[in-house]
DNA sequence: GTGAAAGCGCTAACAC
DNA sequence: GTGTTAGCGCTTTCAC
């Protein structure tokens, strides 16, 4: 068991006090160049690394950032985790993954834990959470970034700018003279309703169509729900000729069901997803989708956290541009 | 900023000392039922949660488990992360995700960090690491679980039992009278060579065939490498009529290239992957693969860690059964 | 520009 | 069966 090298060791070797070592590291007060050099040499010599537990205990802040998402196995969130981790690494922060399985109680429990453990920050995609559930975080002064389609209380937000892309998607769909447009949306009790549905609805009239309530079915963000929703839509007396899905996982479930039912995509029905999850380009036909780049989201979230660590107090919103990716399912 | 509730608060309310509160929590020494009840009531009343920073400082052990993998965006590893997190949650442990991008220096750096931060445990899928790189972990007494196809030093191991499944795969392939069997393997400098290739090779003679060196191409575990490898194989004077891939990411890259080249799968060539990543059943034709269940791996790793936390000293190996999944690409 | 020292909340001897 | 207390390594106030 190699013993830990402490600041006291560094201080001794450099011939200074631990306070000075600490200040060299943090830069919170000026240190003479010669002193600084001696300390840095000692740090390198001894292979010193600060004990984050001691630091956390002293400062009341850990070096952990929680990533709280409905489903880390969804490639969109997996990619978000990867990017966030890489971006935060340089700040000495670690990413702790937290899966909520889209369950409100899990979401709340994880949030409570983040407060109790004094996490340095939280990045969350709320699913059934209410904005007020985040109050404990602001009360505790924990920087919080929400990644969601709509504002979610007075916290930092990373949100898609999907208007142009959605317009293009509608254009693509209606250009093929499709008019009966349906959607497989998320569950009714999801936080903030379904903004992707709302956006589509608000834009549809510009293309001479609409998304009537009768052509909206709902379910979880799973393949099973996508399959079930698609089957339901196609069993209607007047089935749709185009189906939008709240995300690509749903879309892929729908596509599987189409194969099963012998329904041709895009011949009989067009299919459009959201996110451009990694598998979207892999299915047949390749899935047309509204891409929401997880890498950009991760970078933006990391940057917002960084600014908070450095003192920013006012909430800020970053819009990440979504992009229409025309492939073969329309 | 709500103040933190400390053990001292709990002790005061329960009318005991902090030591007793601590022992109620840890169970490391007997506590009278009445005392225990009083403490538990106080904990619930006050909403107390231990300060893990203080605990870590005192014990020299954090509550973090590092999951170090080549690519967290690979659905196999994403699923592993999800399962590990859920299994470890009950132990009060958190999972920190660490992406190495298959780079040895990254792998080493992440390991060093785990030691410096006194992580409670490490779960790692080494890619270019050498077994001796893990020595710092054992020296530091950090429980380590390696998830790999072959033994990797004197640490706990979760490894596939893929013999039967691989045999079935060979049987499936050769039943269709295919004899020129090729493989797109991982890079030559990957740790432990390519055990999936070795296994295939050792079993091939039983089916009247072999995997000649000339029909093995190598590359990273990426779609690009899969595409390039497949193109190379098919440009041979005598191209293969069956191609195994080291994992499904590679296989999917190969499949894409087949489409591009107008090569029919499985008509012209059979294709077999490894892992059964989530997208394997999504591509067309649906990918035949040797499934290695990430959920089982995650559960096994969590269990091995738990045993170590409870004092086991001798290394242990858990074999997780792989399964042949016959779909449409053979 | 630098140092001395208090104390963050917990665990685990040691004492009774 | 329970209590007292030292001290883990760090940051930061106060003093010079």
C-alpha cells in the first residue's frame, strides 16, 4: 500500500508551508515566482495529487457531476455521457451516471442524493420531474444544467433549435403529397408535454396539413411503445401516410412493426425520427430524422457548468441547432 | 443554503454519542435494540445522510467505482454502465464513467487517477493496457474487476464462455456449405491478441474448415474499420464466403460496405458479429451474432466488487455464457 | 508574500 | 453496550 503523498510532504520538500502549496494550486493569492517554481518542482518530484476527499470535506463541494438521464443505454445519452466526461475531465471533474428509467421517484431520489453528497454540478434530462423538484439543487447552490426541449425553471438550459429542421422535415414529407400526418409521442405525463409534437403542430399549417389529436398516440420512449403505437395508428380506418416519432428509439420500434405487418416504408408510410441516434443510419430503410447532436449538447453543458464554477449567477440558455437528415424513410 | 445535518445532530437528538450513530450505520459493533431504534428515528426525522467526503477522508476509501472502457458510446458498454450503476446503487456506490478511446495512455492515466482518488473499485475492459499496468491498483488495494476474453493478471475476471456459441456459429455457417471463412479482427497491438479469433481458429477444423492468416484483416473496433476490412477481404482474388467480426460495431460497418459494393448478405457472404449490441437486430439483414450479455457482465462485476468489499482476498473468475443468435445474415 | 492553525464530519481505537 | 477523542488532508482566516 503506497502511502499517500500529502501537501505537507510537498511543503516540506519545497521549504514552504502547506498554505503556500494550496495557493500555488488554486491561484487564489499571488505567489512569488521562485516559490511557485520550488513548489511545482516538489509536486512533480513526489507525484503529488490532491486528496479530493479532504478538499471536498473542507470546501463542502465534491468534484462529481451527476448526469441524470432516463436511459443511459439510449445511444443519444451514451454519447452525451462520453462527451461530457471528456469535456469535464480537464476541470478535474468526474461524471457519475444515473439512470432514472423515466421514473419520477428515481429522478427525485437521484437529485436528493446529489444534494446530500454535495455534488459539484448536475446535468439532467428531466422526464417526469417537475421544475420545482429542482429547488433543492438551487437551495443547495449546486450548478444545474437542464437538457430539455422547453424551459424548466430558473436554471441553465441546453435546448434544441429545431424550428428550421422541423420545417424541412415537414416539407420533405408533404412534398411527396402526404397529408395524413401522425405522431407517436411520449407519455402524456411527461414533463412539459411533448414539445416536439407542439412544434410540428404549429408548423404543419404552413404545409397545408395538420396533426389532429386522433392521429397522436402516446407511449414510453421504447421500441415496444413505438411498435405498439405504429400498430395502433395503422389499424385506424384512415391510417396516416406519414408518422413522426418523438425519438429514434420509438421510430425504430415502429419500423420493426412495419416490417412485421408488411407495410412498406416509405412506400405506404413515411417515417421520421428525432435525435439521429447511432443506429438511425443502420436500419433499412435508413431512417430520416431530425438530428440533435449529443456532442454539442455535452460541450454546451460542460461550458455552462464551467461558467457557474467560475461565478456566474444568472441563468443562461444555449440553443443547439438541430438538423434535418434526409435519408430513405420518407 | 440548507445546512448539512451531521452525525452530531443525530447523536444529540437520539441522546447518544456520534460513535453509536456511526455503529448503527455500519453495524460494525452491536447496538442495543432500543438505542438503535432511537438513532434510526432521529436519522429519519432529521433526514440525515452521511457526508461521504468526511467518510472517505477518514477511511481512505471513496464511494466511487470507475468504469473504464474503450468506448462508452458502444451500446454494449453503455448497457454495462447502466447495469453496473443499478447494481452498485444499493451499496451506496457511484459509477464514474471513463472513456479511453482505446488509447493506452488514456487507460493508464485513468488508472492512475483511480489510485490517486482512492476509488473504491475499478471495472475495466483493457484494450491496449498490459496486465502489469494494473499493479498500481493492487498495490493500492483497490478491488479490480477485469472484463475481458482472457485472464489479465491476478485480479477478478468476468469472461465469456463462448465455446458452445462459437461452435454453433461455425455450424450454422458451414451448414450452408461455406468454407472460405474470414475474420475482421481487432488491432494487432490490442491486449491479449484476439481471443475471439483464436477460439474460432481452434474450433474451425471440427467443421472441416480453417481461418488462414491471409483471410484475417485487422483494425480498430469501429464502423470505419469494419467497412475497410470488408472491402479489403472482398477485393481478394478468392474472397471469403463468410466473415466473422470481432464485435458488432465492426460487423455493422462491414454490412454497410456490402450494401455499397452491391454484395448480397447472406447470399454472397455470410456475416457474423459478436456481442449482440442493441442495433444488431435492427440492421437489414438482421445480424447473426454471438451474444455476450452486458447485463450479466454488469451483475457479475458488481457482485465480485461486493465480495471484495466484504473481505475476499483471492482472485475469482466468473464465466458468463455467450449465446448464438441466429438471425438473417448467415 | 508567507505562515500558523482551526476545523470540515466522520471512524475507530481505547477506555469504561 | 456505549462514550471520548484523535486525526484523516485540505482550505482559508488571521496575523505578520
